[in-house]
C-alpha cells in the first residue's frame, strides 16, 4: 500500500473539515486534486474511506482506522522536522493552536508574535473556538495545544497555567452601578448590554451561565471586539462584560467605571492544554508552549 504524506494530510484535512471542499482549502489544494487523491486511496485499498452525505463526509470504519494512523504518522513527521531543524533551516515546522476568544484577543498576540519573529521556520495554524470545543479537539488529536478556561473539564489532558483571566463589568461614568466594586449577573437583567457577536465563543460562555441561573441579558448592540464594547459603553449605550485585561487597557484612554463580576465562573485562569505530556510534543510545539507560558514581558 503506497499512501504518501500528502495523501495522509489531505485525508486528515477532509475528515477534520467534514467536507471535501473545506478539506481541500485547508490542504491548500484544488477540490479536483483533493478528490482525486481520496479516490485513488480508496481504489488502492479497495474499500471506501468516506461516506458522502448531504452535509459533507464522514469516515467509514476503514477511514477511522486510516485517520488514527495518519495522525500518528504526521505527528511523528512533525517531531522529526523539529529535531532535524536544529541542524539546518531547510525544514519547516507546523503547530496547530486553538484558543478561546479572550486568549486570542488579549493574551496571545504578544508572546505568539515574539515566537514567530524568532522562529521563521515555524508556521502556526491559529483558530478561535469555545473552550469546551477545544478540549474535544485536543482529545481527538485535532490540535497540538489549546488555550481554554479552567471552567471546562480537562480530565485526561496535560495542562499548565497560562494567564489569569477574570471577567469584569465595564460601565459608563455616572451609571447607577458605577460606585459598586462587585456586581452580580442578576443585577444586569434590567440593563442594556453591549456585547460581541452572538455566535462568538465568549458570548456563548456568558449566555450559558446566564441560562443556568435563569437569567437573560438584553443586548442593545453587538460589536466586533472588546475595544468596541468599551467604546460603546463609554458613550452610554449600555454596560459590558469583558476580560480584566481589556477593561484595564481601555480604561487608560476611555471614561469607564469597572466592577468585578461577582460570580464564581467569572474568576478564571486560562490553561495551556495538550493531548499528551509536553515532552511528547514536537520540538516546535514545545518551543511555542514555553513561549506562551512564560511570564508576560514587562
């Protein structure tokens, strides 16, 4: 059986994406080329690897077996690249990193930027997802490192503390709650709220905890970033819930009042998680992990 590394990578991309079209895009290949490679693999095996359905594709039993081995082989090749990379600059490394909204916007840009600047031979596939989806992806072997909230179940994963990430309430100056140091979520149900897009992992996280408490927040406007949330709050449009780092940064240039969100789930630590011990990661992934968990500069 003669499957090459490109075959395995294309098949992995197709299964992870759930469709041939999206998988071909991930593999930086045309749809026709990706489809031809999958068909050639099935012809060589003499058995279908994918089940086609209206929503896309899913692996057959044979496909699941191939998927397991493809992940193992590609992970070993990534480790090989990292170890041989110490002897020359010709081999490129690739690390798959998933993170939640707060990590993506508040904590990752600086350490990730420093790492990429000093490791030109390494590329990072970075994607934002909800914390619970990230731990599922880690357990399925779909990424190397995931940054998640400590509120999710990380059993079976190796993990390290990444950053403190408490949530805070930001209010316009003169707001009725502006003199308070701590505010409960239930006190916000009668307030106009400014937030991120409804489908953002951050807002889904807040909505989940609100539902668990039988609460529902009334959003007046949804915007694209924590800075935009704070900007709308400064103009008196409503109140907002943002990470502490964003609240502090925006308060330096905006007229805002801040209060701790007095909920157990609002006191958070972000964790850097891996599907196995750090020593089992590729050297490139180990290097990225160390750069991420290092103390913030300054």
